[in-house]
């Protein structure tokens, strides 16, 4: 059950997810990072990624929302919020 999985999700991971900035994230291969950022920004994959782009902000907000929803029950049950 989904709520059972959410109960055991590490709070440290949830906290990191709530402040996620994908444009500052690392990848095991720099080429992967470049491709991901350029794909999000709608640029040629092999171009130098932009430091900032409105698309990054939209993806960051979406991912943070997913983490917030996933951690809400746990935070309420632990009286964190």
C-alpha cells in the first residue's frame, strides 16, 4: 500500500527533495547531466547547459510538489508540521 511505503521514506531524502535544484545536481556522467538539462530547456543535447532557465524552475517546482505530497502524511504523523 502506498501509505505504508511513504511511512518508511527517509525524512532526509524528503527534505532534500523539497529544496531540489536540478540545475545544480550532479550525474554519474557529465554528458548525462548536460543532456538532461538541455532536454528540459528544449536545447540541442550537446550544447553547454544554461545556468538558469524557466524550464528548470517548472521542473523543480513539480518535483518538490511530488516530494511534499509523498512526505505529508509522515510529517503530520510525526508532528513535524
